[in-house]
């Protein structure tokens, strides 16, 4: 994010480009300066993009055959993919192709991200090279939907590596998501005159009012910003993606590894953000994912201590946990800290994964308990102790109702595998423990229903109470089912979760609240309340004279 002085300097440079700079250099300079200002605006307005859970693999000369076989099987069994490429800028020459990013979309908001480092491929005579060719053969089958932000032509320059042919590219079922998004936005956001608007707070967000020319395509960054309300970092577009991102290729020091992790995150987020757009635009049906809260995806596992992969939101390890340990519940943002970075330190990743594993284990235990009808009768008598969401304004003054749940120790992944495979080793639960588990499960079901159609306002002013938030939403004629807010223990930022009954009104509600619950809004709200109280006091005082 630019400092105040940097922002002023760039604006001054944009308004005072020397007359000596003409033609294309002048145009390039204007474009560069405007991009910096636009990036600054998006950082200021939106929270950083946060991907769903994914498992990351590298494909290069160090990738073993077993891993490639497993990836090929995943490609064969999947039907939807996103694809992107990265190249390296070369002075006065065509860009050098360096990286192919492939996302294999699974169920339950989970996916595999494959990073193919074309500058570090095995020798064409090696068996692993032929396996990579086979991977693309399955990918380019007509039954596979490949979503690309732009044209499939960007793969042409990669054909020189002999992983696939031009014929395979053009015969594939590739879908230009960039064009589809432009049509989607034009249909869903026609021009809205302020004279016709029933709410003065709602401004038009058609392409023209957003300063996006009718003949110009949308950038992925703008699409993520205006559709998902997230900032997609695009500051590393011109990075050196050919240097070898996989840590197994060369020996690296900590600074070099950190630099590569930044480039990796940039590369994978292009695919992961397209995935979220596909879901938000309802191109990919996500209803089943939302219903089956605890359905786990099937993970790729490799042998021979292959280190070419990483499970994001978990620690990279050669000892792969069982597939039951990775799940992303669509509504776990109510249960866990959404503002916590998913790719920070290995210790934080492990903690995050352990929390989710505890939730999954709790559900598994509940299924075992439900077989005992007599004990469940006792549990059901205590249903009145279920946590209520947004039913009582006073009760929901709390930041999070999860504070009442007893803290359980972190779970060792290897021990979890053993325990899940041998349930007889578990100590029998007490009636009180079973009641808590039952109540917790009912709460999750209740939350899933109330927050089925949900949007999130991040970075709100924490001084807003739940009662005040409800009052403001009702004043803006926003019909909500449930309200909750949570404060991150790491960033100290507060997020507001709003459940909407009608899915068709979700976009309208998001737009209507985009300037609400900020610090400026809170100060204005408190000022209005004081003025109202003062006027009421003066009126009451005069009436008694």
C-alpha cells in the first residue's frame, strides 16, 4: 500500500508527464502510474483474497512417477479445471514461457493446484516426461471444461516444450471466462440512473460508471474486486518465474525461499480466484458442496518421500495424513478465524488444520453416539441449551459464542490417523460430553441453514453492537436471517457475517452495505444518536415548563 507521500507523488507524476516523453513511452508511463494508483485503491477498499483449501504440486525434473500417476488419475476423474500461464519479460524480445498453473477442481470447495515448471522439465527420453505428456492428453479431452481468463492462444508458445501439440490445444473444450464475466456483469448490472434509484446510498456499478470501456475486457483483478469484494495482488506480474520455484530443485537460503513463496502464491491465486468466480457466478454448481458439510475430498498421495507437493493450510510433509483430515466446511468461517492468514508459518497452519480436524472428529463421534437411543433421549432433553444465533440482541453482544466451547489439546496428525482407524481405543464419553457434542452439532446445522446465503463485511468498526447493526440494516431495508461478528486474534480485525434468506437479493445487499460499519460510519452514527438524544431532551424539558 502506498504511503500518503507516495500516493501524492504518483498523482503529480501522472498529471505532469514531461512533454519530451511522447508516443508509446508516454502511453506506457501513464499506464504504469494509473495501475499503481488503481492497486492502491483496491488495497484500501477490499480485504486480501483468501483461497479455499487446496493441495499444491510441482511438476519438474524432480517429480517422481508415482506422483504423476496420481495427478493423471485426478485429471481423468475431474471435469472442471482452471488454467493460467506465467512468462518472463525479456528486453526487446518476446516473453519467455516459464510456468503453467493448472487447477483440478474437486468437490467440497477443494482443489489441486499443479505448477508445471517448463524450464526445469525432465529429459524427453525419461519416463516421467512421457507421463507429463499423458497428463495433457487427458486434460485436453473434449469432455473436460477448461476455464481460462483470456484466450487459449496463450498456450501456443508453450508447445515448443513438446508436452502437447497445437492441435490438442485447439480441439480442447476451453472456455474464455474473461468474456463470460463481461457478459455476466452487463446482464446483472445495467446502468442505473440516480434519479430512478430508491436509495441514494446505492451508486451505479455498470461498466461505464466503473470506467471500464465497453470494448475492453475485464482484468481478473477488477473482476475479483467488484464481484467477490476481495483484493487480488497483481504486483508480481513481471517476476522471474523461470528460476525454479520448487525448493527441491536447488539449495536455497531463507530469503530465496521467501521470495519464491511470494511468486508461488501469486501464481496459484490466479487459478484459485477464477474458481471462486465460477462458484459465485453459478457456472459451477456448488449447492451439493454446501449441503454435505462434512464430505471429504479424496487426496492425492505420493510415495518415495516425494517433496514436490504442499498442502496449503497444513504443513508440508513426506508423511501424508489420511484423506479424512482435510475438509473445508462452507460455513466454517463462523466457527474459525477468517482473517487468519492461511499461508503464514507452519505452526499456524498446523493449528488451523488441527482445529478443523477436531470438528470433523466431533462429528464422527456424534454418529457413533446416535446409535444409542436411550442416551440420546437424555441428550435431547437438554436441547433448550442450544446456542441461539441473532435471536436475542443482548446475547449477541459477544464477539463469538465459541468462547464457551471447552478448549481441547492440539491433535497430532499421526495419532489422529491411528485413532480414527481404531475407534475402540477411544475412552467412553460421559453424558455431559455427549450432550455438548449433540448441542454443538445442532448449532452447526442451525448455522448452515441461517448462513446458507451469506456475505461478509471485513474490517468493520468493532464498536458497533449487534443491536445497532440490526437497526442499521433494517433502516436500509435489508432483510436478514442472522447476524454475527468475530474478531481475529492475530490481526485484531472484526468481520461481520450476514445471512440473507433470498439468494437473489444477496448482490443488492452487499452493494447497499459496502460503505456501512466503517469507523467513519460509526462516528457519524454516534453523532446522529447524540443529536437525537439532545433534541429529545430539549423537547421533553420544554414540555414540562
